C-alpha cells in the first residue's frame, strides 16, 4: 500500500533543511534502492524556497509508514512542524499500473 507523507517545515528552519539535505538525499536513495520510495520532493513557498516535503512510499501498513517517516534525517533534525501520513492511491501516470 502507498502512503504519502505531507511534511511542513517549521518557520525559519531553512538552514536546518539545507544543512541536513545530504543525509536526507542519501536516506531517500536508500529507500529508492529497496523499491520503497515512489515519489519525493519539496514543497515551495511563495519565495520559491523549500518549505516542506512530499514523500510517497510503499509500506505494509500505516505503522510501517510511520516508522519510515520517523527515520527521515529531516524529521530527526527537528525540521518539521507537522507530518501527516495518509494512504494514497496512485491512479494516473503510475508506471506500475
């Protein structure tokens, strides 16, 4: 089952995002190598700067998805003000469909 992580950065934490980005990208690459990662990228603010993240992963259930989300170096660094985990149905342009 797919799960979407809707992550909102804490205000004024762009430096945390940028400082932690190499570890975050390495973590995403690891998920991708395992076939867990489906989609990932930042949300952008009006100023064009990153202000959150969208990550979609495949997991057995919501608890497993929450474990994956908690392992994100951004989450561990305290970047996120909130993280919402929602089941996701990829209907259009799904390469696996």
